């Protein structure tokens, strides 16, 4: 079985040449939003150019080729945590409050209506198609002010996109307020007046309360089939997948609700019609690009924390150790995270960590495997000094490491 691929389609079949011209004009004429939280501009580097070239190639590729990515089962350069361990971000005094999580009882269907039908009726009006110059995906309304959530890999580097509420809805210009490749999330904004009458924003559940076996509904635009609903269950929790910038997204929700290219950025809903995750990737088999019953959604608690920051144009800074790790040799009965490589000039390298070191704990928190290391590092902030206990050559030593700020992308797939 292949690793997960982004649910992105490079074709919007109902789009016309006139629509393309309208999008191009919108891109030219409207200035990008500015915000005090946005990072100051800096000269472009060769690495930046390489990254932009990579993203440009991905935008121009048809979904049949797609962006195929592998699960980082035991290695990776590290993602960050948000709420309850494993959901991604870093807090500081400027960080806006997270979006609220709401609890509710399951929806009661009308006589003759299924539970899935009741969820679809409640949630589908807030689901939109998202179109860029390179393809289309899905998004959903989360604020009565016109705030929309989708995937980073849907909008890529576009500053403006077009959204549409339903196949018969009109085109709406949307500004891209912010993107976060590390969590594969993006925030769009449309005029409040453009929201169709009666459409209410979707609300978020607390993804810590999600359990394997819970019934879920996915709504999206697979293969440009508007607002398609599919039903399934939560298949597993705590999965790790690769973000568009090659870092790891932790605590991802796995589902067997059928999702396909074009579902990217759409909501995964519980039986109260609340969002538990944002559909992002699927696993594929052989040459097929379609659903094989294994999909992945970025958890709601990640979305709740990231969206307010991106909405303000902010950039999320995450702690960075600068190592790739793997599980130690099981024949030796060892636990921990074995250093497979260090980033030259990175925090770990500067502090003296070496290839072959087995990381046993950080600031007293036991490390049992590479995923645990990811989570522990993610709970810290850039600039924090941590005591890293390693096993080297049969002896144990403690190394003080000052964590850095994660680079924009990882060179390691």
C-alpha cells in the first residue's frame, strides 16, 4: 500500500474560460492583507526559491499524479503540539484565543430521515468549493464574518481564490489570510454579505473526546461532485502523517468514510454535526488514486488553535530539535529514540548530540519512541533550554540543548 496522498484535484469541470479570467483579474487588482502579527519580509534565499519551485510543480500537476507522501512511522523532523498533547502550535503573548469547542447531543433525525441525513442537512450548507488557478478542493465556513477553513495544499501559494456555496451558487472572491504547511491548514475570508441567507458556520468538537468506532460523516467535492456526503467510523486515533513541508502532523484521525481527490479541506463531522477534523489525505493502493477505506483528518483541536493565528496573518513558530530519529534495535530491548542524523548547525548538533545516541528523556519526560519525542519537543517553545538524557556507548549522559525555531520546510520526505 502506498503512503497517503493529498486529496487534491487539478480539474474543476464546470469552470469556464471566463471564470479563469475573473480569477486572474482578482489576483492582479486586490492587494494582499496586512497585519501586525505577520512576520517582516526578508530577502528570498536559494532554499526559498527551491521550495517555491517545488510548490509550483505540485500546483501544475494533475491529481492523477498528485503529491504522494509517506507516513513517518518512526522518523521525522518534529511537529508541534496544541491542546491535550499532539495537536500543533506554539503559544505566546500575542497568540489569539483558540476557537471554542462545543458539546452537544447527537442530532435526532425527523421521521423517515437517517442520522446521516440529519447531519448532512445541518452541515452541508456551510461547505464550499475552493478553486485556484491550479485546481479545486473543499472548505467550510467557521465564522459569521466570512472565515473559511481549508487545506494549505489546496491554496498553495495563491493569495486569492474563488469559493462557491453549492453548484448553483455564484463565484465569490476569497482572500487567503494565512497558511500553515506544518498543519496543512489555511484560512480564507469572504465578505459577510456574500454568505447565503440562512447559512450558519460549522462548530468544532473537542477532538480529545473522539473515540475509535464513533460514527462520522465527510462532506466535500470529490472529483467535483458538489457536497458529496459519505459515512463511516473513526478507524484509529493518534496517527502521524507528513505535512506539505515534510514535517509530521501528530494525533491525526483515521477514518473509513470514503474520501477522494477533491475532498481536501472538507469537514469530518460527528453525530452532532460538529467538526472533529479537516480531511487532508488518503492512502492509496497500486495505481489507484481513489479511496481504499483509509483517510486522514487533521484533528479539530489543531484547527481550533491554528485558525485564529492565521486569520490575523500570523506565523506559527514551533520548537525545533533538529534530528531525525528511528526506533532503537529491538533485539537489544531498548526504548527511546535513536538519532539517525542531525541537522548541521541545528540545535542538537550544536549541543553535541551524535548519530547513534538514544534519547531516553527530555526534562524528565521519558521518551519511549520517536513519536513520543515529537510530542515532548512540540510542547516546548523556541529558545527553551532542555536537558536531554541520552544513552551513548553503554553510558548515560545529560546534554543541555537550546531549542531553535523550526525552518519553513524539512529537506527530508
